[in-house]
């Protein structure tokens, strides 16, 4: 009896020792794992920002079939080395070998409030297409989506046929995006789409929301391409949208602004790109006070430099006036008054901002931006050159 008790006690002690060793090993692994997770996060940030690639932390999910080989290597490392530093280096090398390849995604964003466009027109980072020019798979997916939307929103038009006919007449923005995953492709493509439609917002003076998108990605084993719905989009009440007919007279300006957005070569190009972004944001906002402040900021981004920190209102009014071919006094007074209203709103005093103030400010920004494009084509590609040009006009007059 006593022998059996001793044997049982020894077995229990052995199990306790094994459990202690297991817990100690697990604690050591957790500590190293947390350190490497920090390294992995830092590496992901660096390589994503430099567009080199993306690193996957492969041992995290052992259920994934792609991780089996990596898991077996990790198991060998755990058995072969007991030194924490050697283990960390080995696991870091394992992470670096698991760099995911980037895949190409072709995105298609309907622009519902731009009707009857020309086909295959370059717009910003993408291309405007008509419905008939879309790939068969994309057309099929959009038709299914529109039929579903008609069931939900059938109060807008009398019949499904009319509803779908209107949708078919809208422009579709096509973008080609490279990313390590479809979720990251959504983020990249949505930003590129918003940047592209800023050109339309500037030319038509209204908001062009990107509500939804479809994408076609890499090749399947059958040689075709797989299609899936994308979640990139923004909510915007459809009844508030201003429907625009595509205007051929804007195509020349679309070409110029596309070149500026996609291939900025000078300071003036970058200023125009920033101004377009701000203009698009204000077009998406209904509050006229915020719109007015953003338009004033847009004008500042076009004209103000490092040497214009003092007397901002006067300097902005003066530059705007001398860049205007006619009615300089009217332009000077208008911009000065607008800047005073902007300052009054920000500091909680001054006159109320009206819709007419917003309309006048939109016209001012549009005329100054177009004038800067003309000057850039004449060789005034930096703000210093534009300032020198204004000085000549002042002394000449």
C-alpha cells in the first residue's frame, strides 16, 4: 500500500513539474510574441507607406492552410533553440519570408448625378465609361443591384424599367488599383475616386458622391476574373443631388486638371490639387457657413505664401484683384469683405453669411484657379514668379 502511495505521489509530482514547465514556456512565448507583434506592426506601417509590400504575421492563426508550413518551421525553432534572442531572430526571418504579393483590382464607381457622358474620357486617376462599355460581369452585377434598389426605393420612378434606364445613363468611373488585399484596395480606390470627382465638382459646382462600387480582381483557375461587391462609398441623400448633363465644353479643362492631379510637376500644380480637394469637400456640405469658410481657405491655398503672413485679408484681396483682368476694384472689395465675414464667423462676431456670399466666393475661386492654370502654361509655375508678375502689373498700372 505504501509503495502504491509513493508511486502515485511521484506521478502527481511529475505532472506538476510538467505543468510548471509548460506554463513557464507559455509565459516566455507570450512575452516574445508580444515583442514581435510590435515589430510586425512597425514593419507593416513602414512597408505599406513605402509601397514595397505587406508582411503577414503567419503564426497567429494556425487554422489557415497557408500557415501549416510556417507553423512546422516555427515548431522546429522552438524545439531547437532555448535562447530568446535566437528565437526572435528566427521568427523575424520567418515573417519576412511571408511577404504577400500585390494584386490588381479594377474598380467601377457609378456617378449617378452625371448623365450621358462621353466614353473613355480620362478623369483624374481614372476613366469615365458608359454602361455599354463595362465588362459583362460588371454590367450584370450592377443590374442585379439596381433591381434590388428599385424594390427598396420604388417611390422615385413609376416602373423598374424607367428606374434602370436612368441608372444606365449615368457615368461610371473606372480605376485600376494595386493592393495586397481587397480591403486595402477599397481604401486606396475610394480616395482616388474622391480625388478624381473633385474635377467634376469644380467644373459643375455641385457634389458628385461615390455611393458604391464594384471591383474585378485577379484571375481565377478557370482563366476568368472573379467579381465582388465593394463597400467603398458614402451616404448622401439622393433627393438632394443636382443632376448634371455631361458637357462637352468641359473636356479640355478636364484634360488639363487631370494632368495636374496625376502628374504635379510644380508648386502651382500642387496648390491647384489642394484647392480642388477643398472645393470638393465644401461641395459635399450643406451648411453655408462651413462652405464659405472652406472656400476662403481654398482661395488662401491658391494665392498665399510664406511671405504673406501679415495683413492676410489685404494681401489676398490685392492678389485676387490683380489676377483679375477686369473689375479689379470690385474684386478687391468683394474678397476683402468676404475675408472679413470669414474672420467674423470664426471669431463669433460679424455679419451673417448668405447663400449669395457662397455663390460669389465660388465664382471667385473658380476664376482665380483658371487664371493660375493660364499663368502656369506661360511659365509662372511657382508662387514667387506669380508674385513678381503681380508686382509688374502694380507698377505698370
